[in-house]
C-alpha cells in the first residue's frame, strides 16, 4: 500500500470544500497516512488527524463568521450584508493591527482533542510564517510543544493584514499561505508516495514545481467559484461541501464529468454517440458528417484549449470535448452543478431551460455576407442565454440547409457560447 498524504490548501470559508473531499475519501475507504495543511487546511487537517468526522462536521455546521472573527455579524443576515460588515471591520481594524481572532480560538478549543491528534496514526503537519523575517515554520505534531497545538494552528491561519498576527512566546506569526499554500513538500519529507492535493483557488504561494514533481498526484480543485473567503455563510458552506464531495468522487473515477457530475461511463456514451474523428476546434460540422466548415483561427484554438485546461484538473486526465460543450450549455443556462446527471437528464434540463428563452429575431431572407453581418449584429444585442439559443438555431439551419458560415469569426468572439451552441444544435435540443 502506498503511503498516502492529504495536503489541504488555505482559503477561509472555502475550507468546507475540504470537508466534502474528506467525506468522499471515507466513503471510498482511501487510507490517509499523512495530512498537512495551511490556514483553514491546518484546521481541517487537525480534525482529520483527530479522526472524528462527526465532530468536524458539527463544527462546520455550526460555525459562523462571528465564531471566527470579532465582527458584528449574525447568521440571519443576508450574505451581502455579512460581506460588507466583515470586510468593513477588517478595514477599520487595520489601523489597530488587524481584527481579533479570539472567537476562532474558542471554537478550536471546543472541537480539538490535542491528545487524540498526538496519538493519531495519521502524521499531522502545518505551516506558518514568522512575521518579522518571513521565516517559514514547517511543523509536524512532534515539533509543536504540548498544549500549544491550538496556538500554532491559529498562527497558520492568521491571514494578515485582515487579522492581527498571532503572538507565541513574543514572536508574531502570520498565515502559512505566505510561504506555501499547498504544502506538498512537507508530505514528501515524510515519505509520501501518493499525494492528494486540494487547492481552494485563493491567494497564496503555490509551489507548482513541487506539485509537478509528484509522480502519483491526485489534484482536486473546484471549477466553480467557491465564494468569499472570509465570510462563513452556512447555506454557502453546504454548497461548497457538496462540490468538494463530487470533485473527489470524480478524481477517483466514481463519476464522470468536469464542471458537472455524470454517472459513470457517460463520457464513453457521449463520445460513442457522435463518433468523433477530429478535434472540435478544427471542424464545425464534423458530428453531422460534414467537413467544409473549417475553423483555422489560432485565437479560437487558444481559447478552446483554455476552456479544456480549466477542466483538466486531474493529472493526465482525458477530456471529452463534446461533453465539455454540453457542460458549457448547462453552465450558460444556470443548471445546478451540485446534482448527479445522466446525459439524458442534462439534455432534458438544457431543453427545458431553452424553452423559456425567446430567440432574438433575425432577417430570415438574408444570405451570405449579409446574413453573417446580421447574425453578428444580433449576437451583440442579446444576453448570454439568448446568444446560445440564436447560435444553436443558426448552426442547426446551416447543417439542415447545407449552408456555410464563417465559424472562426463567430466562435473567436463568443467561444463558450459557440461550442455550447454546437452541442445544442447537434443534439436537437431546440
């Protein structure tokens, strides 16, 4: 059995994503031998070493912003009000050295069992930074004096200047993210042979060269924006947890998909349906058996590759371009990414949402260059959802009437919309 490390990044309230990952790992019966973390990753890592998922879940289910920072925020306030009051407090307290984190200390003292963490079979480590000289302190549990675990975890999570540095024995410490937000290096020092790295997509140093050096790396990062980092809103926390759970399951091959989640073998199903024989960015009509609608625009190709790369979080993962196009359509139409879909179900949802949208009228008599000009003018006038419907309608017409379009010109202007529209048109979802 490979010695496996779970490495958890920092990111405040986004740390709920790591709870979702942990839940999935428990269900998958993946053994964790080492856990290292920065900031909220250090907090979650301590709970994982403690080995009490229910206790950790209780902490996340009950935490709110005022349980982390000394801010005048209550859970019943609307999210935007929480954001304004929290960040307003940070700005005001900046001139007094930063906001107080004594509420977080009380929270950790309530939920941490230091003895259990020290006796755990899981080797636990964290990173913090000494403020005066920016010296990193990479510490495993055996390096932390007894009775001081909460202090060093708080040091790792002191995101200066929003909050004040954490004082330990006359030294001021700040967030470990200033040194290494995903401390894979620490896990490798402990002999990790496989690394599961969780990136919350926030500010901080990420040592990509170290990540790239790991031969057996499972890299988990949300495609979706996980929201404001320093505001702990419970409805948002539950959503973030769900994303972490689904992304971990996809990383271990239980489900298919990239931004969305599909039942196993959906990628094989959708690729087989279209019998693809070329890259999607090079031919528009390839799935209908046509070949003359070529796209040779380098800008378009670069944009399409970026769309693909944004989803290729897993090292060496193969990407189904047609499935990505379907996901783009779902995203534009605002379809919920927290559910598990079949191809048929996502198509039904896309069709349902499209039926609610009124396509912008075009000059149906226009031909050739005049029609393209009218088409481009129309796309500039509509919102993203209408643009998808108009594009899909026009692509379907081109296929049905054996017509032509300057696809590169259209697609390079509205790349996501264009490839989403290809999916809609070719699947007949209008």
